[in-house]
């Protein structure tokens, strides 16, 4: 089997009229800010996508019942027995503020040495235009689609997919009998294999705060008066041991363990190790799990508790000798099947009270359930075999990722097998500065999706 080189993929991309057209669409999408967290540009981008899909020949619905409009674009086959593929994507992005270094303007699509850069180029606007390019390429050379193709594009994925469940329930009848759902994005790993994933972890995020007095107190009382800072630090330390195990009663009792196929997929394809993590992130503190099998098990199949940030006391120039009266922390627990956001937060509340930290106030901020698949559905196996024809280093098939998204919500509504794969690379820098995608990878994804459509001709 012969594979195209990066140079050959670039040449094909440049000569492909359809791909060039939707590359310009991507350029416009990148230029249009659509940030749910800041309530910027959501309706504008949803409307623009509706226009793009309509021009491509789709039946389009743009529903603005909630803050972030929901876009549905349907390409129908005339075959009575046609199956359905759904592409799930999102048009919202995280911000690109001054805290992140960018070589160029993040909201201008730029190209350097075969790489394209811009906020949302991988997460997730570039995946939308690549998939639409594949649909249009197939339609150009065939009179009829062999499969129904539906794009569902939400605008709140980066903020826990607010109201997605409501939209899916409203249009449930349109999503019956789906053979395959292709998830928003994905990437190649450090071995240059295409990762094909079948799940993600859930999450519950929450705030912890302590008020210990009406005002900050002179630190000369530090030996006789407790402070909000020390109180919160002790409370946080009670939640997790120094190896990363959560110390809250009942958490692990609810966890659904992986089945043998899920375990075997991780053993075969997962390439993370303590040494690779140390190298990638230039770690100055030790990795909590040094044994590779234990590390992979915790990474993919166990919950984790993380401090996102702590604020307390004086942070200005010089010295201010006080006992802080207020301390605040943002925290999260990554969830696995069996755990619910509400149940985990309730268990943490019970734990804090039991350990004598009832003065800690807990505030729920967002939550999503987890989803995991053993990747054995026929439509998923079809994707795996097709992908091997386009990636010389092969594929890496994993039952879940350690990241979070609304897979559980979508699966509960649609009941369809899910495969996540996309245009990214190991250093695409999603949510960071200089978010990027290789143009060769972008075009390979177009070819793979077109081959997926063709596979339904049989």
C-alpha cells in the first residue's frame, strides 16, 4: 500500500477547487469570534454556518431558542434503505486573550511552512470545513449520496454544552437510526498514528471558599487565631493523598471498571509514560505514577481531583503581615462511568463536614457525565479499517480520552456508536497560543471522510 507524502498532500490541496473554497470559509470562521464564555458572536457565526450549509445543498435549521444557536444541516440520500452518519461539531471557541502568546493575530487564519494557525483551527472550526469539503467532493462526482449525512453544530461546547440536551430532545425524531456519529475532533499521537477514540471523561467543577473573619487580622495573632488560608489548605489536603488517590468515601465504590477489550485497547495503543510526560512538559515535580500500566489505568479509567487555582491574602509588592480573612479555590474532579457530578459533589460535602471543615462553602459551577466504548460496533470497525489506508504509521484505537466533552449527552439522545478522529496533531495546542493544524493532515481527513461516505455504497 502506498501513501501520499506531505508534499503530495499539499499539492493536492492547492489544486482542489472545493477544498480551496472551504478553506476560505474557514478563514472567515476564524475571523468571526464566537466565544460562549464572553457571549461574543454566537448568533453571527451560527447564521453564517447556516448560509454555508445552505449553499452546499443542505436542508438547514438554525435554532436560536437558547443563548447559543443550534445548527442542523441535512444532506439526504434518495435511497430508501440509506443509513445515516452524523457529524457532531461546535463553532464556539475558548478566548485568545493576552495571557497567551501568539505569533500572529489569533483571529486571522495564517499559514507558515505547511501549517495553519488560528483560534479554533483545530478545536473545532477546521474540522467542520474539512468534513463539509469531503461531502461536497463526493457530491461533485456522484449523482446521489449513498448515506444520509447530518451535521449538528452547537455553540456552547467550551462551557459544558449548555442547552445541548434541550436541542437534542427537541429534534429527536430527526436523529433516529443513526449508524455512526463522528465526534468533533481528534489528532495524531506522537508516533504519528491517527487516534480514534470512543469516549471521554466527565467532570464536575466547583468553588471552595472560606470566610474566617470580618477583616484581615494582624499576623501577630497567627499562633492563636486560625486564618481562612490555613483552613482551606488543610481542607484541600484532606481530599487527596500525595499519590493522587481521592480520599472521599464512596467515590471509588461507584466506579464502573473497564472491560477486557477496553483494557486491551489501552495496553496496545496508549503510548503515554512517566518519562514521556516529563519530557513533553519539562516537569519539575515527579509523575505520581511511574509504573506504565498503573499510570495508564489511572489516566483512562480512574477519577482525578485537581486544584485549578487558589487565591487568598495579599499578593501585591512587598510585605503585608496579615491573617487572610478570605480564601478561595477553583477545583475539579474528572469523572468516569458510574460517577455523577451531583453525587461526587455531595460526597465531597459529606467528607468536609466529617473531617471538621464545615466552614468551607461549596459552589457547583458545571458538570458533565462520562462515556466509554469498547470500539467494537461494526460502523466503528469500518472507520478503523478505512483509516489504515491513509495513515502510514497506522491507527491508535482507545476506548476513551482523559479529556471531557458532551459525549454522554449525545449518546443518550442518539444511541449511536461514536468515533472521534480529526485533523489535529500532537502539538496542535488546543486552548493555547498558536493553535495549529498541518494542511497535509487537514487534507488527509477530507480524503478519509470521503472514503467513509463511499464505503456506504455497498
